[in-house]
């Protein structure tokens, strides 16, 4: 699980910052879906916006994406289009899809559920059908395997030699409107466990030697950030200000700083998001 507020493939969570706004794009693409993009190309740009070099695309959606077939199909087609634009799919090289997280915990099971719906193709089948070879695996979490996720992925890459790797993981966020409704893609890599206070080794192109695309959806809320955000919004509506440093220290003193929460329908949100992502990947790799 990653933290969409601070991880590299959720740069737009803080997109209100002026430094990022100068580099970001925003477009309403229909069905109450807003596409936001950020392209960090140089080290100078990276320092300016405090984000790693890479492409970032976020789709923030309304509830229609899960209640309307037309909206779901639109979201699916947008994901396919974005996946194809962020990966070089012109050849017939092989793809490796990695589902991160813990399949036994609903709010951290997005990666596992996507993995379970991917349509794998062995080298023999792909060759006979003139299609792309597709490998898929769910790695589990360090607490259960005792092996760093990055080491598992690196070993697979060395053995299978895929043309690129797709990582799918759940995210943590401080924005209630984004839970289950924000599809975030990036070429900058990710660090497993970052959203829940762990510090797994970063998985990116520099580690694996092949392009990496990460896809995530926020499924849990970080309680301190949520409380701070709601409080700040209310005080601003009353023309009042808040001392963020003091307020966050207060939350820490109350032992709230490490707490996370999930909505009661998180299992439904995760399943619905997994269907959209897996369908998009299967179509993109067809």
C-alpha cells in the first residue's frame, strides 16, 4: 500500500501548490471524470515540484463510474488509452503484471484482485496467436513472506525478461472524495508499504532495468490528514486560520498520527476498481 499524498505516482494530490500547477494539465473528459497530468522531465523540474522524474496521470471520478455502464466504459477506455501512451506497446515483447498488497485485507487487496483477473499468455500461446506474452503474479507483503517485494519483482524480471512491468497497489489518502474514485498512473515507480509507515525499497526502472508503470487507487484514509483537511476547510469558511504544525503535533500527542480508516463499503469499491483496471490491462495487451 502506498500513500497517494506523498508517493511519486500521486503528485497531483498536492496539485494546488503553485509550483506544481505550472507543470500540470487538467481536463474534463466527460461523465464527471477529470483527467490531470504532470510531466516531470528534468532534475531541475523534479526539484522545483518535489517529485521524481516521470509522467503522472490521475483520473478523479464521480460515483457514476460505478453506477453507469456508459461511464464505466468511458473510464475503461481512458485507462486503455493512457496505458498505451505510457508504455511502448508497438512490439510484441512480454508484459509482467505485479499485484502488490495483501489479498486477505479488503482495503489492501486491489493488487491481488487485479492479478486474479489478468489474462496470462504463455510464450507458446502468444507466439502461435501472434500476441503479447503476459505474465502475472501477486507478491504478498513482507510481513507474510519475509522477502522484500522489490527483491521478488527483481528476481522475476531477471528470469522472465519482460519488456516492461506494471505494478498495481492500493493507496492511502487524506482526501475523502478520492477513496475508490481516483485512478492514478505513473512511470516514476513506487515504494511498497509507504502508505502504512513501512519503507520498502523503491521499485522503478533504475532497479529493474525495464520501464515500470504503476497503477493505484486510494482505498483508505489517513486519519490525521483527514481531520486536518476537514478542520482547515471549516475554519477557512469562517475566515479563520489554522497553525498546521501545532495542530498536527496535537494529533500526534493524542496518538492519532498513525491511524488509518476505511469506508464500510471498501470491499465493493476495491472489487469495482479492480474490474476496471484489469479489463483495461487485458485490452491494452490484446
